[in-house]
């Protein structure tokens, strides 16, 4: 048994860590966040030049076929910097959906660009009524000549504002909550009838809502078999969950470091507040929560690219549940122990705290995954 | 044991309801109930209405324009006003500095300041916390040095709530550095328009400008603005803190927030059904409602003991902890209830006069920001850790 990264994985992690340290100061992040793009085009270019946007893709696409642990190494470091670039949305999730469902033409059209960072993908699966259930789809795709006519609304599409291609789900048959009858389409946002409303998110990124109003797409936009996308969506959401958990670990690491520093520096009643036992114990709890989350992120990474099974489903649900709870505990405890400073926009901790809560609202919160896990409980 | 209101108390409740039905402006109530932002003008408009009715200063003796409510009447007011969406009164003038002036101030100060608080002419803010003095408030460093008829004040205050609207600030300042830290503090009233005062906004993590830093550079304050005796300010400060603590439990606010949460959960869908019918979510709501029921009775027990002549002591600290935890749980659930919509942060949708299309709906827009804002509840007014220290020392004798 060995939980150490191998030499290549360690090099990969160090590369990202160096880049983030050099380019992603807290002040710079605030500036990136306020631009129209919402992140740093320059940083994205550097990720691409170092081959990092290609990590999970095959060698033909310029990548090295990286697995869950490689992705984990990248995501944790991006988490440490609270990086705003759409790595998860484009490289992992969007690229994953197209890679699994797309035919050769579609892969050729999109994947090389996504792997090189020249193109950015986003993923629109949620709808106003869906809550976190991705099989709950009301958006309709009707056969129209050779292609399809799309009508509906996709909501909270992180990174959708700047995406070159948005993978959306739409129903070609069945009722709202049927797993059967869901199809995936690769949509270019300049298609007539696609309307985007862009907004900032509470954790500093940008997203959009997408209204699809009689959007005509060709048959070549359909990714995979008509009506059979639910399994692909579930599988790739699992990969995205593993990556998001790894990001969360990076966010938690820095949150805990900042809080621990503060406990040592901040003096009240003539001693560092870290001398007070009630705060010591809370800090210990924060550390234990981080370690629980780290263990689950490792476990999630280890199954991210395995064949689908109930065991894989359970691990991913459990990981996201633990990460959601640990994230909220660390976010709230850290604010509490910082006092007012922890709520100040000008201090970095507040932004880590917000990202941890934000992560719980992406790809299902702790309750959602607890229920999912419970539904898969084994009798013995 | 009788847990019911008397006939007189019921009559009072009717009077409160009639007054609120008739006089509470609808736009203000809507903002309060949906956690939208209130302007300075909103607060002042409502304060005028209350003052005309004679219900603004409920802690003051009648000779200064106060109204003599029993603890139960105050409780009824609190319950009803939260239910109706009455703005939380800005406490710094009417409920904080005024009781100190009434108890420790001289006649001239009473004549000068109390009427201006009643009329809304003065907006007060609180100069207590400093960068180095939070939980350890007695370590304030802002220095006041007597020079002839004036004190010269230098230093910095922080977390000054709504200081941007204020024209007056009451400050704890250090007048003696030779003695124990609690014994060298004085209580000064300072006009915010005095040269040398700078107010700098602190933006909080929800994007809100609610608190400020206030800098003092060679600020000349007339000695008649000293309350009570020099170096005795810590006694007055503590007296004020007991006023601050009452009401921090926010039982009425929690009840109003819980109704809002249930309305929200009856409209949001999960698996095609209202969230209120979802087993997981309804249990979460049930748990917080049960906790609130218990805390409300604890609150009533404290009120009843005061009514009978007892003193609210460290019990109110216990209630502050419980009450703020409950309020925080409710805002946590409200944020959870909107699922993915907790992520968008669309500030314009948080204003009542927003006329555009809502991303989700008017309810959802402020809920994440509100959740983060409410993290302050367990920090301010004495952090919950400090409250527990008080309880363990005063009640448990540990």
C-alpha cells in the first residue's frame, strides 16, 4: 500500500503549484474575478503551454492519458489558489462528455482544441426545476428535418459565458424525470435562439443561464445515441465530482493554514488566541475534517476512471457528502475563529470560505449525496 | 404556572397589531421580510412613525419621552414587529448610548442628546472595537489626552456598524495608561463632523457595506462630552453591553425567518415535489423549528423572571448562543433550499426596486449573501465563545 504520488505525478503537482504561486496572488485573483472574462486569459494560456489542459486526454490529442490521480494533483493546486479558470468545466467535464459520447468527427472537431486550451467547453445540465437531479430534464429536443429543434432553459452553467461549445442535455422522449429519453448536444453559443445571461457567482467565478428558443441544430450536434445520454452524464459527473473534491481539498488546506496562522498571531488578553483550549479543539476538528475530506478525495480519484458500478457510485456520493460537510464546517469555523476579519472582502480567508460553500452547491450538496448513498446501501 | 397572556396583555397585542396594520409602510415591510436592503431613509421614515406613536424609546423613563412597557409587553412588541416585517431598530442611539446617558450622564447631556435621538436628528454609531481590541475589549488603545477644555483623540475604531450614516459616535478611549487596563478607560461622545475623523468602509464577504473603520487624528473633543467620570468608562461600557445582549437572541427574527423558509420550501421543487414535503429537507426544518420552540420558552422564562423583579444575568448569554445558532441554521437552510441557485450573485436583484427578470425569483436572490452575512451573529455583541465563558464563570462557577 502506498499513498504517495509517483515521480511524474509529483512533478505535475509541483508544476501547477509553482505556476499558481507565481501568478495567482490574492490581489491578482480579485482583479481577474472582476474582468469581463472572469479569470486570467494569460494564466489559461500558461496552463495550456505547460500541457496541463491536456492532462486527461490521449496522446493523439497532445495529452498523456492522465487518470484520476493526475487530475487530482492539478485540481488541488488550482483549489489552493482559488483559481477561476474553467479547468473543471472544460477539460474534465465538457471534454469528458464529448470524449465519451462523441463520434470521431465530433471528437476531432472539439477535443484537440479543448486539450490545447484553444477552445473552452461548458456543461449545461441543470434546469430551474431540476434541483441537483440531472435526470430531471424538461428542455425538449424535437426532430426537425435532419436535425433538432431545442427549447428550454439551462441554469447556472459555470463558465458558460465564455465557452466555445456548451454541452447541454435535452429530452427527446419520456417524462421530466425519466432517465430514458435524455440526449446530449454540443451547442455553439452563437447559434440563433441561444440567449445567455451572464452573472458573477458568490465565490468569485462567472456563470450564465441559457435560454434555448427554437434553436435549430444539425444532426451532427447530437452527442452519442439519441435518448441514451443518462449513463454518460452520470459517469462524467462522477469524474467531475472527483475533480471537484480534489479542488475542495486544496481550498481547505489553505483555509486551515490561514486560520492556524491567525490563531498564533492574533493576541487577545495578552496571549495568542491559539492558547485558548476551546479554539485549539475547534482547530483540531478543522484538521480532522480536512483529513477525512482528503481521504475521500483520494478514494474518489481512484475510482474516477474505473468502469461504472454501484461501488463507484457509492464512493463518489460518499466523497461529495464528506467534502460538502467538511467544507461547510471549515468555512464556518474559520470565519468564527477569525472574527470580523474573516468576513472582510479585503482578506483572503473570506473568499476561501465562500468557495467551500459554493462547492457544496455544485454537482449536488451533502444531503443530495447522502440520499443517493442511502439508496445504494448494501444489506450487509 | 400560567403560560397565557393576561387580558391586558392581549389588549396590548391588539393595539400593536392595529397600529402595525395601519402605519407600517408596505414597501418597508416587504424589504424586511425578503431580506432586501433598507436605506437610511427607510429607517428614518419608520422611526418617525414610531416616535409619533410614542413607541420609539421603550427602555427610557417617561420623563424623557420613553414608554413604560413591561418585559412581557416588550416581548409582544418584538414578536409582532418581527412577524409584520418591522425594520430592526438601529440600537446605537436609542438602546445603547441613551441608557448610558440616562444613568450616568449629567442633566445638560440628557437635555441635549435625548430629544435629538427621539427626533432622529442624531444617528449614533458605536466606537468600541479596535483592531487590537475585539473579545478583549478592555485593551482599547485609542488615546484621549486632556488639553485645557478639550480632549485630543488619536486612534482607530473598527467594525463600526452603519458608521457611514452616523453624525455622532460614542467611544471608549484610553485616558490613563498608568493603571490596570479596565481602570483607564473613559466614555466620550464625539461629533463625527469634527476635523480629523475619517470613515473608511469595510466591505464584507457578501459585498455589503455595513461596517466601517473610523480613524481619529488629533480630534478635538470638548470636555463636556465626557460621560460620567474620567477613567470610569469601563463600568458604563459594561452597563451598555447588558443592553446590547438583550434581544440578540432574536427569537422573533427567527420566527419570521422560519416562516419565510417554509414559504420558500413550499415553492421550490425537488423530484417534482415541494421541498417542504421532501423527507430530508422537512426533517431539517422540523429540527430547527423544535429548537426554536424550546428557545422561545426559555426566552419567556427569562422575561417572566424579570417581570417578577429578577435580574436577567448570564442566562441571556446562554440564550444569545442558542438564539444565534438557530438564526444561522435557518439561513443555512434557506441557502440550501435554492440548490444550484445559491451560486449566482446578482446584486441588482437584491434591491426591491429591481424591475428586470429574475434569474430564479425574488426570494432566491439574496439568500446566499444573507447566509454569509449572518455569520456575524455568532461573532458580534460578544462572540459566542465569550458568552460561554460568561456562563461558565457566572452560573457554573468554573
